[in-house]
C-alpha cells in the first residue's frame, strides 16, 4: 500500500489523505494508468529525429 501511495503522490502530487480515501482497487488502477503513461513517454524519448519510419 505504501508503494502505491508513494507512486501516485509522486506522479500526481495528490495528498496522502486524498489517495488513502480511494479503495485499494482504485489505487491499483491509478498505478496501472500511470505506468502506461510512463511507458508511452519512454518510447517517445527513445525515438530520434534521425529515425526514419
């Protein structure tokens, strides 16, 4: 639970109280969504302006 709260707070800057008011499943879902965003951003950073598609 601490890892979930820290992860969400780090990315969205929501307060501890706000995050703790979520159901456990909702916190897990937010973590999944944040991870998806990070993966997409990571892929975008890997692309170079020299890459040809």
